[in-house]
């Protein structure tokens, strides 16, 4: 039996990218500035994480104009929704395992090797 952490997706599991996918999963698309403000990121930091997510096929980036102002919109893809759902399922499994063992991290009494 493998441990749930073995299935975590390194692309999704990183805190900022997990946050990006979580925000995008709440709606159909989000503007770059909205993501930047919501997650307290710099332009460069957000751009780099979006590039990683786009390369993995988890988001689609669209550039255009709103009136005369250039805008960048980001959408989560079906693959991105699936990856986020899988990550959440694995995290739930991890929490259940810890809770099922009377939370040895808090008690400090039980051995993890059996």
C-alpha cells in the first residue's frame, strides 16, 4: 500500500500554484490583476507560476483588450480541474490517515513504524 503523499502532483502541490488553481476553480476565468491581488504576488512571481501551470496544461492564458486597456485572463482547464480535485482527494486521504491513528504528531507516543 502506498502512502497518499506519493500521488501528490508537484506542479499543483506548491502553495502558490494550488492557490491559483483554487481561485480559478471558483469561476470561469480571472484577470491577472485579480489573481495577483488575491494571492499577494508580484507580477514576475505570478507570471512564472502561470507559466508552469500552462506548461502542465492546467491553465489557459488569453490576452486581449477591455476597451483600450490590455488584459490577461486565465482559465483553468479540464485537466487543471481534474488535477486540483485529485490533489484535494489525496490531501483528504492524508488527513484521514492521521486522524485514524489518534494524531501521533500531537501525542508523540506512538511509533510510525509497525
